[in-house]
C-alpha cells in the first residue's frame, strides 16, 4: 500500500482496570518497531504509527498483572482514529466497560468513522455486546469461544489465530494480538517489513491460522489426568514404533482395554492421536529449524518422507514445503 512520505496513522488502544498488560504492550511494540524500521529504511522521517492509549479518563490504569499503564486520553477526547483496538482481560474487568453505556455508544459511533476496528483476546466480547460483530467472522481466546458463540449473529472461528472480516479484526488469546499487529503492518507496508519485525521479536511472521491455538499435548493433558504421563512419554519417544500394544504396555493395560479407555477419555483413537502429535512435531521442526524433510520425517517417527507428506497434507491441507515457506 502506498502512503505519502509525511503520512501517519493514528492507532488507539482502549484499556480498562484489570486489562491484560500483554494484550496492550505486545501489539503496541509491533507498531513501535515498525516506526523504527521505516525510519531505518529511509521510508519515513517521522513515526508512521501514532499510538495512543485510551481509557475512561486520562491517567494511570492498573492491569491484571499489577503493572500500571498510562492512558493518554479519555476515549471521548480523541478524533481521527484510523485503527481502533480493544484490549482483553477477565470478564470481571471487561464487563465494567461493557456496562458503561456512554462508552458503548461511543464505540458504536466509532465503527463508521475508523478504517479498522479490532480486538485482542477477550476484547471481542466488548465488540459482541455492542453488536459490532454481527454478520462477521470472529475469534477470541480459546477458553471464551463458547461465550462468543452465544451471540447468534457471529460466525465464530475457534481455531483461528486472528480473523479479518471486512474492516473488523479479532485475535485469539494474549500473544495472538502480536500476530494481529504484524498482519496490520504487513497490510500497510508489505511482507518484508512485517518479517523484519517478526525476526527482531523472535517470532513467526504467520502462525498457521488453521491450527488450534494450543498444542494437542496441552489439550490432551487438560482432558485426561489418567493418560497425562503417557502423553508426555509419547512426546519423548516419537521415533519409536508407537503401536497400540506398545502404548498399552507402557500404561500397564491390555491392548483392548487400553484402546477403549484411551478413546473414551481423549475422544480419539491411540493411532490417530500419535499421528496428530507427529504432525505437530513436524510443524515445529519445519518452522524453527532448517532440516531436510527426510530428517524431519525420521525425527517425528514417520517411516519415510513420502509418509510425512501424505499425513501432513491430510491433517493440514498443504504439503510440508508450503508450510515451511510461511515462516521463512
């Protein structure tokens, strides 16, 4: 996108007592680094992104972590906002803002005035209450997607890292706000600048938006205390032939009883679970290390590179090489 050399965009982040500090500072750090990089490249002499923190009134605001952030202005004092973002936090905190009729009316009034309107994490619950997500796709923290789905007019994507639908942007939990901010910078200035910022922050430019927001390892540990030790053992022994008989032996159960109990508790067969973990490990290696696909296949317990390719495509819808290119 082309902008005049003296152009600037006003980015406003709304906070409130008890908001998540990382929801605020993570995305704002991206915009700050973008300003630095643009100056370093000689593309702009001044800050391209003018960032402001808004609250009910100017002054210090305590966050959930105990860190106090300083609001530059009260929300009604600012005009000319280009990108308006709402930070997330626990329900006891964001409900205070959702119950503020003056703020909610201001938020509704801003929708036609701003170029981009978005939320970080549970900030989506504020947009939902205002009716601003009706008719749109949206996401939020994985633990809050059920609450967001109670709004019938919203098409909730529970697995997305972030979602753009027209001028509405929503992100998943906490650090996903950084992914969203990187996407906004890429939208404004292209992939190379966003990639440079991601490298400085030691991040992926784009996490796979089709994957769940948390690993299968964590998900299944949360679902089953009984097999949590086995799940950890599987992760440490992916190169081994992990048959049902082998897993049953490790669990001190008969193969038939083990398969039945495992499927009942985790909602997936042992073979399917091991396969998904191997694909997850392959994703990690492909995105973080410059290993050959043959080496990745071996480290993840696939019998061949071709088996890796077939299985990866079945789970992710793309080949390993295409997945790797998203991160480099």
